[in-house]
């Protein structure tokens, strides 16, 4: 058997990066490549999406860096020809694990968010140390992958390396499974055709800035519109956001139902999808919503929305953190006839297109 291609992640919690990496690994397995999934801790809602024929190595460590000895042993024993790490804790741990190996695999660090933006907002000592290590280690990797042109540009600046050292490959967001899942019946009364419900989705954290969305939605309601808002996701800011919903007087019109295993029927049935993020890498959820037929409004954050929405041609872009501008864009979308973006305009994000590029990066 030929040497495997390995994918290393902290866990399979419900984020876009985890979903995307698992999708890439599964697609390469389907194309006949030997693929192994390596996890610091095999937990999270995407565990049930691991293909039955994909070997999985679980180190059982909640703290990713503590999996370093186990990862080093795996690399020395299994001798993968290439390892792709995703998310900073995994990338740094992976590079530390290979430093003293006699036979090093090809290591690709995958950058999913703007490192410069993360560096500017992180205040925790451990997180800032992590980014300092990334700045030192990433230029020494065999290859650097970025999920968007914007992320590539910011990464090159942050790492002080030439832009041409970074390979841009979009996430394989759109596939037959997504489109089929979107057609499942929608039973939520808020998402029936007669209602004009806005949806958002993502981790309930600082990056996604749902506080700005709530303030924007309050203005929409004050304007007399009978809209509803559903925010799918979980995270450390749940209690804060629930308090804000109450304080803004939105109890009857906003719901935070938690993580959705299949959010796609909700996107299909929604009046629109809104992305309120402070920063992104390539917001797959925005592409998913568009593929499901939802009109979209997004912040023009670094990076991804401008690329996806073709500088505002496929959906309105508004300044980051500006709830008044966001409210105005939502209101304009509510006032016009609902119109979807044709799938043909999202071809760059289809699985078939993207996986061929991953084959070139990981298998050559």
C-alpha cells in the first residue's frame, strides 16, 4: 500500500474548517487515494460524518498541543507522504512534531482565517504565543495553503514571505450531498413561505459579531417589519447574546436554537441569509446559503465575502460593525422581490473543481 495522505485536526467540533477538511479528505478517499484522519480528540458533531472506510487515529487530548508526543509517534510509524494541518493549534503542533523526525513528511499548513486579524483581537497569553509560533514555523513548512485570495495576501504580509509561496484553493463547499440535503422538508413554522425569516449561522463568538446583527435587526423591527431572526450555532457567547436579545426587546422575534446538523433546508426556506462577521477566511456558510437559494447580505470583512459576492454584484456588502448600514441593507433586501443566485455563478466552489486542485497540492 502506498504512503497515506493524512489530515490533522484538533477535533470535529461544529465549525466550517472541520466540515471542509473532512469533506476534502472524504473526496480524496473516494478518488482512490489512501487517506488517514488524525485527531487530537475525536469529539464533535461531525464525527458521525467520517466515512466507515477511513482510518482514524484519536489521541484523546482536549488540549491539542498535548497530543504532540502521540502525533510524533504516528508520523514516525505510519510515515505519511503528506500531512495537512488545519487551524492554528493543529498546524503549530504538527510542525513541532516533525522538527526532530529523521524522515519528515511533506507538511502543508492550511490557513483558514486572517492571521493578522486574529493577532489584533487575541488577548490571551496562550493564543498570542500560538500566533508567534505560527509566524516562526509556517514559513518552514513544505507548503502553505490559503482558502481565499484575501487570506493569502494577509498571510504573506503577516509571515513576511512572498505571495507566490502560498497556494490558494477555495473550500469544496457545493456538492450533490448539500443540494440533496437542502431539499429535505422544512417543518419550522418560522420558516414557512408566508414568513419572512432571516437566518444566520456560525460559532457564537467574537469573530461572528452577532451582537451587531441583533442591533441591526432591532432597527428593522422598529421600522415596522414583521421579520423573524434565527441564529444557528453554539459558542462561548451564548449567555451574552441571550441577554442582548432580552435587553433589545426581541424575545418574541429571535431564536438561538443551537447547532444544526443540517442547516440547508433552513437556508433554502429563509427570506435571506446574513453574515455579520468581523473577519473570516472564506465563509463557507455564505456560499452554502447562496447554493441553497437564499439571497444574502454580508459584512465586507477580511476576507472572502468580497470574492464570493463579486464585489457586491451577488449580494450587498456593508462595513464591519456598522449595525445601521446592516439594517438598511437587510431592509432593502426585504423590500425587493426574492431572487436567488444561479448555481453556475458559484462554480469555483464546487467539489469537483476544488478537489482536483487539492490532488495537485497533496498528491503530486
